């Protein structure tokens, strides 16, 4: 008998219950200095010292090519036609983040990921790998022993694995070789970029800076950019930004928004979501498939064979749902309580919220991720 059922999605209501009144927030929590950011670094390298869990060079020919190129750098030339196929080496992609104001000699954490068919990088050592930025220049060199958080074992066709074995990290495994120039000390006016474009927030941030540092210090250019008249001296600029980042201002309530994750069934609402009066009818639909094996016997002396057939019965049932009147709600807790009264599964609640939005009863923007 097979009876597939409609499994409800896991409903997670992250109740961001907060006061609808404006709350004091520091500028450093909503804005950052333009140009002061991290930069991704990427490199291609080899991991050696694996216990027979490296790449199979017949399926990953680039690993063999990289090995021969590395040996040539050490003055070792293989004879023509030689095709070494060691199982203790793997081709990997090395990634890291170069933080702002990083200086030569500073250590960086790197992540090493297999790009071949290596079974495990556990116990391997990354040989010297240059890490390049988006401009193709080398900004760091990575090398060291990998830390892999997984474990695995296999024997007799059976395999057991915990976590992931094809990726690992090297804490402090890279050393910065070149610094990135930032506009911080170039004498030009500084610029604050808000994390989210909002005219009210930009105005409030500029007003807080002008109140603390004097009129004309900050100017809100648009909903995201705030231009600052900073001191020219580097020491004064550091003190200037240190004071600005810790300034508190009144952050207005964000726009009402409901974020729906269609894959997991998660639903997140902020405190600005409100609900108008409406009526909702909801019913459940279930499909049942029942399969019963039956044996078919041939007639006497017919020369036929006994066969097994399946008798399948499909039943569709829809339960009636009452018409529920939902009152107007101006608080997030009341909205959640009203939606919970429907008794709907997370999958159905996704459709109900969208229908309420179309009907004008849900005062919020719906975003599906």
C-alpha cells in the first residue's frame, strides 16, 4: 500500500516583536564608509599528502598537468610519455577575503575546496598558492595544513560520512603581499552608504551628524548616499569617523514587509505589518493512493504464466472550511494570532497571505525568496 501524503512545510514565525515607536540606533549599524570594504581573493593550487583520497587523474587531467608544471619549477623534467597518477594529490580552489586597510604580512584565513573528484582533503597540505584579486594582481600567498571538519570510512561497498570532506580551512594560512588603496586618506570628501535605501533614514543620519559636528558637515545626497566634509588630516579623520559611527539617532519604522521562503515554508514579518478586516475561507485537499497486489493465474493447460498485477485506487477528498472573519490588527502579535486561528498549513498560508494582499487586507509588501 502506498499512501503519499501532503507534508506541510515547516512554518517558522520569527516574531520580531518590538515597539512601533522609533528606537535609537547607532549610525555604524545602518551605514558604512564608501570604499572601505573587503575584497575577494581566489587562487588555484594543489593539496598534497592525502592518504589515497586524491583526484583520479584519468577523470581530472588538470591535476596531472598542474603536478608536472610544479615539478618543472623545481627543475624536475619528466621523460616523454610519462603520466604520473598519484592518489595523494588534489586540485583545489583557494578563496579568502582581503579586509580593508590590510597591510603586507597580515595573516588571512583561507578556505580550500576540491574542484576534482577527490574523496577527502583530510590530512592534506596546501602548497604555496598565489591569491589574486579581480584585477588579476597577486595580493596574498596561501600555504599550510588543512583543517577538515568531517570524517568518513568505507569498506565492503559500504560508506559512512559525517559532514563534508571536500572542503577545509587554514586559519591564518595566507599572508598579505600587497595593500589595497582606499579613498580614506586621499583627501577627497568622505561618503556614507546606507545599507538600505530610505529617505527618512538618510535625513535622520545627516541631521544627527550636523547636530553633533556642526551645520554643513553632512549632506544627504539621495536615499542611500550621505556626503561628509571630513578633516584632511588622517588622524583627525579617524577621530571624526569614530565619533560619527557611535552617534545615536531615531530610526523610523521600516516599510511593512512579509518575506516568504517558498522552499522551506519560513515566513518572517516585521513589526510594521498590519491587517485590515477581511473574511477567509480555507479547506484542506487530500489525495490518497492505495495499491493492492493481485495474482493472476492462467487457465489449465493454457501454457500461460502466473503474473502479479497492481490494483490502484485513487481517492480525492476536500474538507469544507468555515468562513472566518478576521478583525483589523495593528500589532504584529495580533496579526500572528489572527493568522494562527485559520489552522492552515504553512503551504496554504503562503497562498492565503498572497490572496489577502491582492484583496487589500494585508498592508505589507510580500517578497518571495
